[in-house]
C-alpha cells in the first residue's frame, strides 16, 4: 500500500514512523514533511492548505492521512475523497467539531454528551456578563482554530475580560465562556469510520509552558501514556457516553466523522466531561500513543477510511511512553529560529521526532516553537521518564528548554479523580 501523510510536525513524524513499521505499507511519503520525516519517508513539497494541490499529489496513493486540523477545516480531505482516494481525516463540515467550539457544544447537546455549561458571545458586553455570572476560575475560548493557544483559564476576571476583548476585536469573531471543569484531564483518541469507534490508549498532555502547570498555554509541552491513575472501565465509559454518541450524532446530521476523534476530557466528580474535541491526532500525545502501538497502523487507518473498521482491535506494547518537547527560546511568544541543533547518542528506546526543524548548511537548525519531541518507551512510567530526559540531555539547542516534570505527578501518585457523586 502507498501511503501519503499530510503535515510537517512531530505528530506527522510519529505517524510516518509507525506507518513505516507496518509491513503492508510498501511506499511512504510525507507532504511537505520535515528533516525527520525524510529519514523514514520521501518528502514531497505541497501547500497542505491547498485542497486541490494535495488532491493532485495524492493520485496513485492508496491512503492519505491528514495530520493537522487546519487543512481538514480547509477541506483537504473532501478534495482527496472526491478523487476516489481513501482518506483518513474528516470532511470540512465534520472538522467543525474542532473548528467551531459553539458547533461542538451544539453536537454535544444533541447527543446528550456531558460538557461544561457555556455561553457563546459575539460582543464584549456579552462576554463580560457571562464571566461575571460565574465563579473563578474563568475559562474563555476563541471559537475558531488557534493552534492550542486560543484558551485562557485564569483566576483573574480582568485578564479573562481582556482576553475575550482581544479575541473579539477580529471581525466576525466569537468567544465561548464556560464553567471550569475540575478534575484531571485525559486525551482519548478514537479511530472511527463514521460508525465504529476504536479507542486508543488514554494519554495526558501538559499544556502550560512551565513546570507545575505555570505560564501560558502552548500547543503541548509533553505527554505520557497510559494513565496509572485512570480507573478500569473509564475508557469504556468515555467511549460509550462521549465518543460513540458524538460519532452517531455526526452521522445522523449527514456529516459522518471519518478519522481521528480526539476527546479532551476532565474526569470530574460527575464523571467524564468534555473540555474540547479535536478532529485529528493530538500533538504531543500521538508521539507516545503510537510508540506503544503494536498493530499495523496503515491497515487500521485504511479500514477506517473505507468504512470497514467493525471487528478491528488494537494491540499495545506493555510499559509506558513519555514525550518531552524541546521548545525554542521564547516559546510560546515569538520563538527564536535558526539556532543550530546537535543530537548526541540517544539511549535505546528513545526517538527524537522533528517538528520545528530545517536543514541548513549541512546541519539542522530550529525553525519553530516546538522544535523536537523526545519520545521514550520504558517498562514503567518512571523508567520511560528517565529515558526521555536522558534523550533530552543529548539535545543541544541554544536557548532551548523543556518542562522537567512531564509525567512526574503521575509517577508520584499525586493525580486522583474526585470521588464520584452518588447521583451519577
Ligand atoms: N495536545 C493538544 C492538541 O493536540 O491540541
């Protein structure tokens, strides 16, 4: 099978690596890719935001896997599907589950899926009223795509109002103000063909830039899987109460969701509740989830793309995986670029996945905020943490930095789910 992956980040590098391990994948390309994907696939130049260009490039491939959300929201999967080529990724209309927070709330309401109560506001006055009727902490979300940075969670109502005003200053913008959900967060990815829902291993992202969850939100500074603090049955409950009803509702609306449905959930005292949906694999969780996948990824994604997922199961390697992001100086502000990257000898069981890198003068230099993902597999979460940080120690990048506490609270047993209220 000839597979084309669309995208250029560490998630796409992880997808390419996992696909390259599938014996049914005989030819693999990434468009446009990065210096890391070039080590496992052929990089092909394309503007991933141009549906016609991607569809033209896809001719001759047996499967196209679209990584990032922006091309999906722009209709890249539709253009490929219209040419009769199987594509793993939702249509433009189905991608609205991520592209519009208010659309996602509407789908959840129709599907009876638990989520935070919310107000959609198109003026600053509406946003201020929605904030003032709630207790802290305040949650304000830009309604459209914002590369993981369109959310503010703060105790400071003035900061919340300022953020809402900033977002609303763009023509036609809306914000969603919602109740804060208390409880540890889970990222649960499900592969779906629009009917069957196949959950993957649950993971946890670390969204704030600094240790102990301090500083601004980022695209994600690190992740680990599986989650030792999650209860047996939680993944089944999330699948049954959240993911399957949403997939069913999308099909009922005539916009079946085919691809990767990413449920971002808080495990509250009332049970799992949705913080957000994304319409694609999460970054950096995917780097760890795929590191533990023991099934042929290409075969599974092709089954999803062709409506044949029913009866498919996933096998997982034992142990745990930790991903630590190496970010450029000043990320998530205006990250430094063009700094030389040197990689030393990596420990066994560690992969360095490229995101913001480019080749220059025979070497590698930084070219983005999140530069590398260092992903490990270990027998335990503790061992995976140690290996990942041993890998990070082999990265030299002027001004580069990482969080030092990825997975640490889970290793120390400090994460607990609030006791379930008896009325749930
Ligand atoms: N890990 C956060 C995201 O992919 O949006």
